[in-house]
């Protein structure tokens, strides 16, 4: 039931790009993305409500493929502040967070 | 004003004790949640309440019980605490399940 994210962990240098994937075994009605910094609570990034929808937030954007039951988060020109653990969250008949992706940006 | 506040922030207790964690939101949201985050960072939903009705109840031990005195509060009671209950517990709220969730600061529970 819990969506699976890949990769589990990624290390980037400042300015590099990354893609985080979220796959579900269940039909999706919406996908949320959150970022959690160490020792803090998760913070909402964006929500995608329709299949095929793409949304952007600064240099972070996401896509939602309803047919494939997948969502991807795109981080471009990464900054040190992007470091943290990223979670997708899916709503079907219930709400579940994904397995998480630890992203570390180094100078 | 803090949108979602939970207390205490840290809780250290012995096995077998009973403890409660309080959560309050001042956002006027209809839905509140409790999540458990283990040492591997997995965020597992435990309960959610919508207008004082339990709408999600994952397979958590019945030692855990949510109590909602009103729409703005969702407290978590834990009986007979076990070592495996050690984790960070987050309270959250949202207008509805499909909308953005706001999280409290978390309560780090350590059972010794």
C-alpha cells in the first residue's frame, strides 16, 4: 500500500539536477510531495490533482502519470537548501506516504 | 501563532507506562492525523479524524487510541508502552484528505 520511491538516496553537487520517482500499486487520485529536513516536520511542496498534470515550485516541479500510477519530482540547479528527505504522498481510498528519498546537496 | 502544535516535544518513559500526546490546530481544518516515523524515516499513518469521526485506522495495536474532544484537537493515548513504540510521532491537519497537510513539530517518544 505504501508507494515506493526511488532512488532511496542521492548526493548532488550544487547546480546539478535530480529526479525522484514515486510508484504506487494502487490507483491514484492525487499526489502530494513533501520535504523533511533533519529534526523537523515534513513541509508541503505541491499537490497534483489530475493525471498528466505538471506543477512547479521555484526550481522544483513534478509530474503525475495516472495511468502508470507514478509521479516524479524534478529538482533543477539544486541548492544547498534542497537537502532533506523527500516524500510523496498518495490519496486513493486512504492516504499514504512513500518510502522517502534522502537528498544531500554538497558544495 | 503556531498552526499545529503538539506537546510534549520530548517524552521519555518506562516500559509499561501509559502516556498521552496532545495536538491542537488553529487552522479550522476538518481532518487531523497521527503519523509515526520510525528510525528508518518511514512515515506511517496511524489515525485520522474527520469531524470527530475516525475515518482511517491502520493496523496499529489497540494500545494506541486517538481522542478528539473537538474539531481542533486530536490527542493520542498510548497504554502499556513497549520498547518498539519509540519513534517520532507527528500530528497533522488538512482541510480534506486531498489538500495540503500541516504538521506539528513532532514528539520524540523514547521508551526505556
